[in-house]
């Protein structure tokens, strides 16, 4: 294995898996830390954790365990993959995990921080993170129910999370041809962690070349963009879909997902909205929801997605942790029961929802398939007649749900 990826959630891990597979790597996404060695032909192994919103100590411990397994597979470089919107709080775990990995690898190399994924509108300029043409703090992410992003300056936000000094690689220096030298000079002068600008996918290709010899890199899925590694993406060419029933599950409250829910409804899809109060009061159970889904002839969607205002009300009434745990448990049980009853194409929207769904499937290895939309591949649970689409909340076009069902069916 050449490259080992530590992913802090399932959707982002499948995103970087798609990038690597499209670049030509033989790529496998693992659900948690495997209890077996990787196959000999795997070039890029991705450990999918569910650590994004975990307490610091838990996230660090899980990430270090993932690193140890990847190191045993012979990895030459390690990528800590986090969200392209740098989802965390001031007390978040991104900085502590970077610190722990620096210590574990004993690297003295520069360690880049670059969550940019320009193909889906996430860019870094002057150290500030943008979502399309809006600063991160004005893009809707400031209303995230778990990790509200109220500051677009990644240097400052990361500075709350680590005691190490933060450097900055400006765009003009990145494009000048002297990125490696600049990064090395900053690290030598005590700024080992360096936030890097990137406005285009080609900037990430340049950054990957500049850091090819470094032991540890960190960033978004865009760091999987390595054109020229190999001409053919062999793992994607052999994709086989499934023709069985499909089901969509959505817990994301992002603007993009809510637009996709509206488009699904307008196109004739069937929908069941579940209120968190119903889950907590058990007036709506996973079995009842699956009963409803199995009766539908059009593409069914079960969702808890709602406006930021309604989410805030629920959190105030029941507590944020209790509400989030209830929703995750609900979707986990719906996923498990729906598979038992014949669903073969499962589409999930939202990082927490996708983590709950995958955890319920007793899956170990996920094979990377073709792209549905930028940042979202089709996935197959290895050795089973089950295919998945795990969508980050903010990813995908308005017709994503219909498109995903078609791609997961095609063979």
C-alpha cells in the first residue's frame, strides 16, 4: 500500500476514494479499522472513521489506531482527510489529531492544511475558506447544528486547536514553482502546520506534487486529485450495479439537501418526513417507516431534514446530543431493516446519517464505483448484492436522488 488515508467520516472518505480511483489508484474504503490485512494489490487504503464531532480524546485515539494499521500495510504517505468545510468548533479535534499524527509519524516535514475542493466550490484564498462565492461563515454552515462554522479564516480557527504555529502558503507562491522550498523554509522556522491556498483543481495537483515526498499531509478530498498517476481507473471500469429496490434516507439539513428533497417531491418521488419528536415519543418507529417505504412504487425518501430554525427549536427542547443520537439510531435501524427486507440500493444524505447507515450494515470493505455527482461515487459493499451512495449534506445537484438511483442500478 502506497497511500494511507484516515477519514473522519464516511461521506468524505468515499469522496477522496473517488478522487484516488479516478486518478488510477487501486482503492479500497474500509469501514472502521479492519481486522485483516489489505489485499496485496491495494495501493490506496481509506479508513473511514466516524470521528468528526467526537470529543478530542476519542478522535485522537481512533485516528492513531487507524494510522497504526495503515503503517503495518507499508504506507509511504499518510493523508488525514477532514471535511471541505473544516467542520469543527474552537474546541474541535482537527488540530489535536494533526498534532498526534505529527508525533506518531515523528515527521519534521511541513504538514499542509488544505480543505479546498474546487470542483464542488470549496476554495481557499488568503487563508480564508469559501463555499462558491461566499465566505464559509456566510454560506449557511454558520448554522450547522453540530459544528457551526462562524469564522472563515482557517489559520485562526486552527490556531484555537493546536499550540503549534500556523504558516500560510499564498496562491502566488504555490503557482510560482517554489512551493516545496517555501513549505520547507516555513517548517524550518517553526511553522510546521501550513494552510495552503487553492482556487482550482490544478492548484491541488501542484500541491500534491510539491508534497509528494512528505510523510503526512492533511486536507479535503481534493488531495486525492492526482492526475497522471495512471491513465486508467481500473477499479471503476468493472462496476456492476443492482436492480433491486432503492431507498433514500436523509438527515442533512443543508441548503443543498433541502433543495434535493424539494426536487425529488416535484418529480413524483414519495416522501415520509419524520419529526424528531415522533422518534423520541416512539409514535414513528423504524419498522413503521420501512413498512411505508416497501409499499411505494415510486422512489421513496425518508427524511428528518428541516430548516435551521426548526432544528434549533428541537435542540432547545430536547438537547442537541439527545436529538442527534435519536436521529442516528432511527436511521441505523431503518437501514438495517430495509436491507433485510430486500432493499439493494441505499442512498444516504448527510455525514452523520451516512455514518449511522454504514455502521448498521456490518460492512467491512467498500469498493469504489463511478461518479454520481462531483464528490459522490457509487459504492458496493464487498461480497454482497448491496450498493450505496453516501452524500455529504452540501454535495450534489438538485436531481441527485434520482441520478443516484439510476447510477446504482446501471451495470
